[in-house]
């Protein structure tokens, strides 16, 4: 049986990629790289016999992988993706594609120059629950979806101060580019990926910066963001994302789609994620609640291996990464300027790719 030679760079989140390749009979896990030797030790325990490296360039030379998972601080996605592609590998890039739109576009143009493919780990698209929601929306039961609302809000969920997540040069931003990517992507995906035409964003910095300053730590990103995106088809998406913001629950996620024939709400319930479908049957308003049991979803890497070996489509592409990055850049620019951003004139080349 043909096996795909897979490797992983960055072993925080990347450890899950490693486990997925290790447990896949169609994948040969050829190497893993991280600067942190403890993470390499953990990889060796999880995947006995794996070759580990502190220098990813050496790993690429020594192991010649077909595909590499990149799970590094966001500012390293671009240079490391280019190095992997120059070494002849395709790339599964963790979200977000880069710290900004320029980085995402450069990554894609390097992929074209080198004849390689970037796949995106927009991981919530691989969750069976979201797949079920997409099937439901695709069945037409909501009619035309004209509005979406999504949120992921934490009361006190700031990453540890001093790390890369809180430094704009390394991360690109705060919870918007961290948690917001997931929620906005899923909403867009369920709405059929309409083209964004205007974007209005607000970011707040009331909690993180003063707390970090007290500890003498660098932290220069927002801790709360909200915004509105309008789409070419007339639809709208409203969102709220936070690492810190007073609310009763420690953490809350929600999604709501409103269509001409019905509505869909999705949120975590006591026994797993739940979908609530509202529509009229005759003149009677009806609501049906469906729940998906808790449990581990099959990992995106599993689907990636099958896609590459079988030549089938992978459901999260560079174009999806670029679409998200246009929205993020426009939201941050809107927040800084205090004005709504017209996407077509803000990023004409990227807009044309959508
Ligand atoms: N899809 C998801 O659900 C999900 C979840 C968490 C994180 N992520 C993404 O994964 C990426 C990594 O996030 P994380 O939470 O694992 O961060 P992390 O800080 O826990 O892990 C990053 C790892 O990269 C290593 N590293 C840094 N520079 C390196 C270099 N030059 N060479 C080799 N290794 C290096 C660090 O030692 C660290 O182990 C980010 O882009 C993040 O947005 C995605």
C-alpha cells in the first residue's frame, strides 16, 4: 500500500497532527521538529522510532516528506511553508494562514511558483457536527440564509502573558485571529462562502494590556472584538469574540443562521453540541432539537492523507485561508480607523481571487 510521507513542525497543537499521522496506516510519519526538546521527547514516546529535530530545515533535508503540518506561531507560517515547499513538500497550515493578508497572498503565490499545494487546518470544518449542520443547510430547509451571528466569548481566558499569542508581531492579533477565525469560518462555510463586500470591526483593550503591564509582560493585542460583515448576496454576519469580557459563563460559543424558510442555532449543550431547527409547518411554529454525542472527531490530517493519495478535494484550501485573512485585515483596519472598509478597494487583488 502506498503511504504518504508526513512530518510535523511545531509540537503544541502539532502533537495532535503527529498522533493522527502515527495512527494512520496510509501515512508514514517520517519526522517532527520543535525547538523544545521536551516536546520532542513526548513525540518520541508517542511515536517510537520517529526522527526528531530541533532544526526544521535539517528535518526537511533528512526526511524528504511529501506533506508537512505546520503548527507554529502565526508569524512563522509563511517562511516555514516556503521552506517546506522549496523542499518539495505540500503543506497543511494551521489557521490562520498568516499574520496578515500580504503573508497569505505571498504563501499562495510561492505555492504556485513551486507547483505545490497549501491545505488549511480550518479544523472546525472537519467536526462531524458541523458537517451535519452543513448538510441540513444544504438541504434548503432554511431557504435563503440572509443573516448569521456567531460568538466565542471567554470571561477570563487570556493566554499566558509573555508568549507569542499576545504579541501582534508574532500572532497578528488577539482573540479575533485566534478564536474568531474558527467561528467566522464556520459561519461563512455554512452560509455558502458569500463574497464579503464591506467590513466593520471594533476591538477593545480594557483587560489584557493593563493586567500584562502589572506583570511587566509584553501584550499588545485586543482582548475583545466585535464586527459586522456584509456580503455580495445581501447577507450579513455579526460576531463577538473575546479572551476576556464579563459574563456568567467561563466560556460560551454560539451560532445562529436566519433564512427565509427557517433558522438554525448551534451551541454546546450538556451532552455535546446541539442544533435547533426552527421553521413553520403550515401555520404552526416548530422547533426540533438534535444533539451530537460528545467524543473525538476524526482529525483533519486523516482526511488530508486520503485526499492526497486518492486525488479527492480537501475541504479547506488556500483560497479559504485568504478569504479569512481579507476579512481579518479589513476588521483590524476598520477598528483602527473607526470606519467601515470597502473590501474591493481595500484588497482588489485578493478580492478578485474569491
Ligand atoms: N486548529 C486548531 O484548533 C488550533 C488549536 C490551537 C492552535 N492552533 C494553531 O496552531 C499554531 C500553533 O499554536 P499552538 O497553540 O500549538 O502554539 P504553541 O506555542 O503551544 O506551540 C508552538 C510550538 O512551535 C515551536 N516552535 C516555535 N518556533 C519554532 C521553530 N523556529 N522551529 C521549530 N519549532 C518552533 C514551539 O517550541 C512550540 O512547541 C497556531 O497557528 C495556532 O493558531 C490551531
